[in-house]
C-alpha cells in the first residue's frame, strides 16, 4: 500500500507588526530615486525572505489590516482602538507596496476594510487548519494566542519564541480557549478594550482559571467572596458593576472565524517570485538592489 502523503504546514502571517518593526529599524534614509521612503518595504522584504527560508515554507498566507484604526467592532463599541493615532504618512504610503511585495514573492495576500488581520487569520485557520499537518501563526499579537491548540502554534518571529498550549498557559495563566474571557476581565489597553475596572491580569487569570469562563463566573458570582483573593467581597461588587463591560470586552477580544477569507490549498501554495511582478514593483521603487534580493529567492 502506498503511504499517505504528509499533510503540509500552513503559515499564516500577521503582516503589520513586522511592517511597523521594519519602519522603525531601517533608516529613513533608504529612499527611492524620487525621494520617497522605501525603508519599510526593504525591511518587510528581509523579514519575509528570512521567514520563508528558515521555516522552509510551502503554504503561506499574509494578512494585512486594510483599515488601521477601525473594524466591524466599532459598530457596537465606537471607542475600540479610538486612542490609536494614524501611522506616519510616509509609512502609510508604503503599505500598498508591502502587500505587492508579498504577492510578488508568490504568497497569497488577504486584506479587508472591516475585518482585521487577526480575523482573516482565524478564519483561514478554521477553514484550512483541519486539513493541515500543522498551522503556524506568525505574529506578536497576544489576541492570536486564542488560536493555539494541539496542532496550531503562535510564533513570535522577532523574539524567536513559539507558543504551544502550555506556553500560553504559562504566560497568561489561562488556556488558549480562555484568552477572550481573560481579556473580558483584564481588558487590553493596546486595543482600548475596557475590561472590568479594578481587575488586573493576575486576578482575571485566577477567576477564569477557577470558573472556566465568564458565563460560569457570572452565573456563580456569589462564590467570589469565598475565594482566597485579597478584597474578595469588594471584587464581587466590582464584577457585578462591570458585568456589561466584561461581556462586551470578551466580544471585542474574540477573533472572528467568519471573515471574507477563502482559499484552496493550491491557492495558498508558495509559488516563488514572479519575475514580472518583482520587476514592476522594483522599477516603481527604483531599487535594483531589492529586485536582486527578491529574485535570488527563485
């Protein structure tokens, strides 16, 4: 009997953290002949080329946030990410070229105005993950740790750190499936998710670990005063007062698995550099050096 072929590993990349990292790490003096900056494109290219080589990637999707400060979550919570400033205009002008760079390397690219990169990644993982041997989510965003399971790991490329279920538990004090409940209580200042006032990360982890999720916690709220937590009676009162915000915050923190991200396995196969696309992109950027680097991947 012929052996069954090995299932491929699917890599799902959250692009913007690495675009922003490139913007800050590559000198602004890296510019096109017409004077416009191309440092973020060069840095993002270096990241993708290194990732592809080190991971020996065969199937790749790269997800971008098309809108940097809003998503469908603002429909029910207008303050979501409202504290964030728009990126520097010189960085924002390079985002389209970063998308085209990924395409020119043969990667499938996903972006949407209403759904965030996290949602696109979660949707692809849900739809294609069961047919993969392994799923590697490349991101530094803790929200994506809720996707980690026996076959899915979170890879923080910049820190060279991989998170499997026990690593998520060690870092946050809860299981991956409980991350949204944990953030429902603790909140997330980065995304302006409020959480429950006065409930910090350690207390949130203790509560979620004890009760399992927000539904059980609020269904048995009277038990909180019996826990070995300092100020348990006052905590019970804070939780009761913050009930609505807790469930709202969980909703904000939960990644959507119903984003407009559909692809077949063949569409996600990394095909390698497209010489015509590479040449067109690098001609527009006026960078022969970048063209040579990208085509060397072939």
